[in-house]
C-alpha cells in the first residue's frame, strides 16, 4: 500500500488486533511523506515506528539501480545527481538523493512522535549481524528475544543472511531476486561529492538518534 489514507479509512483497513497481538504495516514511502506523521498520529498516537536506514550514498545508487531495472533508458546516475555538473551543485529534488537526507525527514516525524517511539535499524548491520539488529527490534516491541543467531545462516552466493527455516516450512528462505542487485560503477568523484554532501546531515542524524551508523568513516 503506497497511498496514504485518511486515519479512519486506514484504521478500518488494518486487521483487528487482540490483546497481546501487534499489527504491523510496511510502506517504504511513509518515512519521507510529509503528511504521514500527522495521519498516523491521528490514527493512533501509540504507534511504534521502525525505519531501516543505510548509507545514503549506497541507498541512492540502490534506488537508481531499481529504477534502471524497470526503465533501462534513463540518464546516467552521474548526470541525474547534479543540477550543474560544472559547479558541482547537487540536485536535491531528485528523490534518490532527497530520501537519504534522514535528519530532515526525522525532524518532520518528531513534530508528532517522541524519539522513544521510533527505532532506526541499520541496513548494514541487518546484513552483518541480523540477530543483533532483530534483538533491538524485539526489545523495542516489548517481545521476548525469540529470534536469535540460530535462525540465520550466511549465504555466500546471495551475499545476505538467510533464514534456516521459513515460517511454516522446513526449507531455508533467502531474499528474493530483486534484493541484492549488482550496482553499476559510479564515477568515484561523484561518489565523493555525495559523501561530502551527506556528511553534515548524517552527523545531525547520529546526534538525533543517539546512534553512530558509521557511514562517514
Ligand atoms: N533483510 C535485509 N537486510 C539488508 N538489506 C535488505 C534486506 N531486505 C532488503 N534489503 C535491501 O534493501 C534494498 C531495497 O529493498 P526493499 O525491500 O526495501 O525494497 S522496497 O523499497 O520495499 O521496494 C535492496 O538493496 P540492494 O541490494 O541495493 O538492491 C535490498 O537488498
């Protein structure tokens, strides 16, 4: 569901939750949609919010890779990055770049939700230590730590951790074909320019969340 609904409509679409159950909904665009915090807060002020974030530069390239897979004729990443390549002025209106300005989006959410109702999961740690990251998610949701490192194995071919057994099955489960696509090589100067661009926003984001995500090493 990518469309944002009015709070009453949205509540009606959500399954009924019994005592002891948690209803979850996942929509990537909520985090960057201006109206989302007000509407979700109107639906329920107690909603807990979980956001997976990764290095905004890699995120932008991943976003571009996804679009490229659907529209192979789009201009290069390098040309979309700049408003003016000569002056190095970055096109912050390009969604692939805009979405990675996490501190700005978080500011918008903090108008409606306290920080302790928002959990940021590290996309990098989700790959290198899935059980550790999911431990944080379970704690945040007030759940027992049921999912541990025993549930995962690292699949070298896929380059991601996979579940040893999928829910209701005895077979392993890995991420689908559209996850972990190979990214195109991007001009290192453009990557560096983007690193410089994001650094102050990343610093602000680390400060706001109290977590150092390590994107600026
Ligand atoms: N579990 C887990 N751990 C770490 N990384 C993950 C995970 N699931 C998805 N991904 C990566 O996120 C990128 C986009 O996937 P999404 O599932 O968010 O896609 S979507 O926005 O819902 O369409 C996509 O990035 P790329 O690998 O760069 O294409 C996915 O690989």
